[in-house]
C-alpha cells in the first residue's frame, strides 16, 4: 500500500510572502490537475519553488477546507466583466472584492489581471480555493 504524503507543497510569487506571514492572505486559488488538496494536510508554502532561489515561507498551516471555483473574466478598455462562482454560488461585487483582498491582492482588478496574465479573457473551470483558516464563501 502506497503512503500518502503528509504535506501539500504550494509555490507562491514572492509578492505574497509577507501577506501570508501577516495573516492577510488566508487562501489560494489553484488549478489542481495532478495532486488534489486534502483537508488535514500540512501546507508547505514556498517562494521560488523548484528553483535555486526556493525559500520556505511557512509550514505551520493545514488545509482546513477546499471549495470549487469557476472564474470567467473579460477585460474591456476601462473595465472588467467577471463572474466568480464558489461551490456553484455566484459571488456579488462585494464578495469578489473580499475574495481578492483575502487572496493577497489590493482589489478585484488586481486579481483579475493576475488571472488574465495579459489575455483579454479567461474561463477557468474547476479550480480549487484552498483555505488554511475557517473563512468560507
């Protein structure tokens, strides 16, 4: 019988390290095609994961819960059209703003730009919102 690893590795851009340590970033949105996050596993959070600059941010948190996230974003000249569903429920404007802030962004526009990554639109299905606190949407 194969043993399951007791930890779950997550790589973060260095910009998120301080917010993770201060408790401002309390979850992360990920595409988990290969390894699925499991409640109870210790999360080892790194910046520069799988590079020579790899640095442990923290390993004190456990996965508390996982929610399904679908994100559809379109960028226009001066605005965005964004639809975010968590566990099948569409978030209102205020909830999208709170999601962005709790995910380490200054506002929802910064979150949208992060996922757009230079594209005009994205349609992300079955992503995971990995929580290491009791917060939920």
